[in-house]
C-alpha cells in the first residue's frame, strides 16, 4: 500500500507540470493545482494526472509545497498572486514556495523578494530535462539562501515521492544559482536549435541550392551535427512560443555576467523563435525547416546504407 505523502501544489498543469504532478500523485501525494481559466485540454490533462483543482486560497491553506512551473513570462505575476492569496487566507502559516521556472537569476531574486517578511520560505530551482515518466526523471537543481539549508534538504527529501532533486551547494551558492545553471544549460541546448534554424533559414534565403549544399556538407564533414538537427528542429517547432521568453531571460543572464555585446546572441534567438512561432503551422519558414530535416534524414540513411 502506498503511504500518504505531503500535499503539494504544482502550478500549472502544462506538459511538464502535469507530468511532475502525476509522479507525485501515483507516489501517494495529494496534488493540487488551479484550473480557473484553463482550456478543456489542460483541465483533462490535470485530471488524468491525478491533480485536484483548488483556488489559490485553498492551496495556501492546505499545501506544504508550492512548485511553480510556468512560462517564464508568468513566473513573477504568479508569485505575486499567490502571495496576495496567502496573505488574505492564512498569513503566518509555514509553507515552501519553489520557483522552478526558466528565468534569470535577476528575475528569481525578484520572485524571492515577493515573499520577504512572510512565513513563506523560498527555494530557487531549475529543471534540466523533459517531462518525467515511468522510466525517466529530469533533474530539479535547487539552491537556497545559506540560512535555509534545512529547507534544501527537505526538498531533496521529495525524491521519496518521485522527484529527482540535485542540491546545488558549495562556494558562493545561493538564491539565483540554480536558475543560473538552468540558463547556462538551456543557452547551450536550446541555443543549438536556434543557431541551426537561423543558419538553415539564412542559407535558404540565399537560395535553395545553398541550403542543399549546407545539408550535404554537414552530412560529409559534421554527420553528428546533422543528425542532431533532425531531432532538435522538430522538437523546437511546437515549443517556439515558450522559448521566446526563455531566450530573453538567458540574454539578461548573459548581460549581467558578461555585458551587452554577448547578450545579443540569445536575444537574437528570441527573435528567431518568435519568427518560427508566427510561421506555424505551415508557413514558409516552417516548411523550409521541415524539408531540411526530411532531406537530412534521407542523407543520413543513404550514408549508413553505403557503409
């Protein structure tokens, strides 16, 4: 028999949030979320994951943990809304708020500031990997104020209930560092998708022959890169709208650490993903990217068959 776990709120039940909620629910936790104003598809996803609908006031009264898993642009506004609901419903009740969003260290510190002076304790977390399932768990890197190491240990204890937590500790670690790790990792992994899409579209804008020559040269001299493109571009297309804000957060992170010039890299990728979003589902840019991927798959298969 599954033992009773803590009551955990996961906001919101998108692809990642619902999958995380499902892991908690099947491990024996009560999992709350808020479905006000959500689409029928989101409501069904949450219910299929075993998540229960609740108001923010109810969540403030019942939950022990709040995991915020949202598009970056919604992270601060949600924290402010929850802080207001908490203050009106149960000011003084001890509860932990974990921001798990793809935001810059500067943004996560603003979110932490929302809860200063209250009994809400705060952790910074960054998710590396895709939605969990029965065979895979992404890493929730987490960091805390040096005075809150006990809270960080307690969050790591949620591994018992299906969450893979990696505590980010050591010299200088604190609020903002888990987000910095997320920015660094996503800047590389999603940045690759942005770079590849940019150069494919630019090559095709020169001429279709240029894009074809690029494909063949990659197949000849950089086959691992070409193979990665066949996986990263299709995975990027339906998520482009979410990645716009994430690239802007990464740009802010880079600007803070290195300066304005270097920050333009991911700001440019934000423009690229916005361009792709506008071209969905079957606009010219999307058609070019899809054709490049299909042609690349054929080139890879032909190369393997000839060996």
